[in-house]
C-alpha cells in the first residue's frame, strides 16, 4: 500500500508540474504595464503615458531579466526582452494643452526651413520647404526638393524643423 501511495504521489506531481511550469511560462502583462508606467512617469491615458492598457491577450515568453524600455519614438515606446528577442510597441497618449492648441504657427506653408537630422553624436542639416503651417512641437510635411518625397518633421522654432527620432 505504501508503494501505491508513493506511485500516486509521483503521478500527481508529474501531471501537476507541467501545468505549473506552463502557468509561469508567460510574462505577467500587469507587472509589465506597471513597470512601463513607472518608467514613463505617466499613467495609462495620461499625456506621455501609454494611450491604452497593454493587451491582456498577449502571451509573451517570460523574460529571464527585466524588460528594456526604449526611449519614446514616433509616438510609441518599445518594450523588449533582449535575451529572448521579443518586442512590443506601446502607443503613447499625446498631451495637448489648451495653450498648445491656440499657439500661433511660426512656420507657414511655402517658408524655407532648415531640416535637421541626427543622432547622439552627429547632426546634419539641409534646406527644405514647408508644405504646412506649424507651431513649435507640431509635426509638418517638408520637402527638400520639388520632386523629392515629403518627410514629416517636428517644428523646433521659426525656420527650423527636426526629423523625429
């Protein structure tokens, strides 16, 4: 009888172990969202924070170390697990205050502008023509040549726009 109880316990443990491992095989999305909100310094739906909660249907493999939060780029932030190679992009809520909405454009359609692009250690610029009016912080279309494709750039100040990082 002792042998039967031992076998029963071993079989129960064998079947319970995969279920426990499977339950912990996925990244906890609640914890991931909490860490993202802490890193951004703004809550879900607040300006600068995630535009909406992270989709709870995501089944991401459990990251063995802390996920990496990239710098916000093009209205979203990338959350990555470097060791496993997964990455998700979380859209950010845009914050427009009443004063920003009423701000006067400093660049008008047809104005010549300096178009700046660059990284951390270098910067290049060229001349372009604005195709839209824009106030500081707004994104407008500019064209560097008449037949060139337009690019979107952020208005820095009068006569200067920067390609978004």
